[in-house]
C-alpha cells in the first residue's frame, strides 16, 4: 500500500486541491482517492493476476503474450521441464490457457469453458487418473453387474441401447426403458396404441430402436409406434404396414426412421411443425435383409438397404440407385457410417474360388474403396460407425473376431474364443467386446490379442454396447413361443436376459457379490479375475 500511495503522490493535476482522509497514510486528493480505490479493487478482485510483462528467452526479452503462443506448441512433458527452468518460466508453463487447451485436445471436459476450473492442470491430472482407473477396472473385471429384470411369463424379443438408456421389447407386446445412468435403474412402460375390442392377444415386438430423442418399436402385425423421450409414455406417431416388417432403422441423431415391409422401404420423419409425414417410399426388387439410415445427413433422410445380393442407396432424388450387385454373392451383414458403408458378402456357386470379404463403399462417390478379409466362413456382424477412424471390427461364423485397418486393407488383430459363430461386436482404441451364438460375451485386449475375461448366459448375444465406464449385453432367445410343460409356470431359461456392467471408480466391487459370498471383514480384497467372490483368503 505504501508503494501505491507513493505512486499517487504528485500525480494529481494542479486544479485538484480537495483532500480526503485516508485510513492508511495521511490524506489524498479526490482524484487520488479515485485512482487509489480503482487500484485497490483491481488487486482484490484479481489477486492471482499475472504481473509478468516480459519473459526472458535466452538473449532476448519477449512479451508475455508472444511467449504464451510459443508455449502452446508444447506438450505436458515439455511444459513440466520448462517449469523447472526459472520462476518466470514456471508461471508461464502453468498458465491456465495452456492446460485448458491440452485438456480439450485430449477429449476431457469438452462442454466446459476456461472459467469453470481454477486449476486446469489439476483437472487434467484427475481426468487421466480416472481414465487409468477405468481401464484397470475393465481389464480386471472390477465393478458391479446387474440384471435388468422383468416379470416371468415374457420372452425378450429385441434390445437396443443409446447412451446408457436400454430399450427392450417383449413377446407380450410391452416395451420398457431402463436408464442405467441412475442408481435405481427405473423401467417405465411405453404405452401402446389401444387395440380394438375383441382383437385378442397383443402382437409380439419384432424390433426396437432408440436414440437421444426417440424410441421406436415395430410389431409382428406390421404396426410401428414412435415415442418421444421428452414428452411422455404415450406414442406421438403410429402407422401400419400391410405385411410383416423385415427391418427397422432409426437415425442415430435425428427424428427419422425407415421400415422395410415386403418389397417396400418407407421413410418417416416430422416436418418443421412437428407433423410426421412420409417423404419417400421406395419399391425394390427383393426382400430386405438389412436396413440402416446414414447419419449426419442434411435434408431428406438417406437409407442403405441390403436385399439378398443387392445393396441399394435410397435417396429421395435418386430412388433406384444400386450401390452393389453381384449375382451369387448375398449380403450377410451391414453397417453404415457418415460417409461409408461396410457389408459382408458370401461367395458360393460358381464363385467357390473367391473367399468371403467385407466391402467398404464411399457413399458420396458410390465406389468401392477397399476390400478386407479373406475368410472361408461368412461374416456375421460388422461394426463401422462406432469404431475408431480408419478401423473396422467384424465377427465371423468361423468363430473369429477380426480388427481391420482400412488404410492397409489387412487384419491387424484376429482372436479366437467363441464356441459358435460371432453375433455382435464393438471396439474402441484398446479393447474389443464380442458376443457369440452360444451366449458367451468376451472382452479382448486389442494390442495383445488376448482375452481379458468372459461371461456366459444361455441364449445368443444379439446386442453389445459399451462406453468408457459401462457395458450392456443382451441374450435374446430364438424361440419367442416356447413350449411349456406346466401351464402355470414359465422357466427362467426361456426368457432371455439383459446384463448391465458398471466399471466406474465410484462403484464398489463388493456391491455385486452375492451376500453368501461376502466377507464380514471391513477390508475386502479379491483376486483380479473374479468379482463374484470376495473372501479373506483371496489375499494369500
């Protein structure tokens, strides 16, 4: 304060003679009081403001802003080394702008601004520690496992998941939602359209799809119901097909859906006022086996449909576009990304000398970009949209899971562990999760090409979804109308099951252990492979 006062003395203009008492030293003139108050407020409001104007760079002195721009090209290790050079460089290397940029570049806290954290270096450290802990929990199968249960007497027909919200359709015609992001796993029932009197039992659910805003269910009688996740449990749209629905597709991030019934593909979407309409209807030559909507499309929705050995690119302006057609090569699986489509083809008949492959087509040029895989077995599932860039994972009936690098058109990883064919796959940067026809769920380390752990249930695995901290699997029975010997009972083995795995660091592993297997000691330790058993002798 003495330095501030001394700087103000003699700085007032000649016309200022009015003085006011100061609680610190003597008295100031009125203009000095204003300046003194302003400087005092600045010091109080910004106690950590950087007062360095120039930064020494060897033989020159650079302005702080220019030095900060130079340091923006450095990584975490380089900034740590620079912080040990001098006190000035330490202040510069720990600038919040630099660590906020590093945190954003690594994909952490993308929805926050620089003012949301007081220390972005600590925030980045905590995010990396959490990621390491989650990866360790994934590898060692540490976490909680729970079943999304339903009342007896109902058979699970189809399951779909989006961002932790699970949608399931049953043989009773009911559709339920589970939000696994909440602790109680609530399961509200989505109301169906009222059937006319004397209509009999409600039809089975054939397909269910869900995204961030909509939930769609298709029934055995050809009807389709659409619900809004924001408006309530009553359907907002309903329409009817004359025949059974063979395929259902929902846009990943938009209010558009497509259905295939008979030789017709129908696209539904709301207009600007929210009224649902049919912008396009396509007539094709064969029955559709697979149907997907292209994500991130502006304007009218674009669909990709596979009908036996023909793959169609369905646009409103070009309704009859054939993307791929080779006689004697039926399509066995299909997946679509924003700009590419991947599908497996089966060779037989006069093409016995050619192996089964996966073709990747560019949806803008309508040309085949690359071919991957040379397998004797049929490719039964493929995942392109959720794989890392330039990567693809596929499952085969030869019981192998293969990871392909599209830049080199070759398999970088091939693992074998299923007893029957692979039915569902998904991958990220370091792991692969696969499900088989025998009901086995396997988690693989992609770099080491080894199995980390596995879980088994009775029915085939038809759906696999995971993110950084959770995993959803669904075992769906093939038989939707099983024969029951006792009319008053319904065996558990007929129903199917949905498992939810939580690997979050906030979750205690002992919570998922059966009460009979839990230890009474306060410190519970268990070996790193089985979370279902925790006894004192595990530490030996």
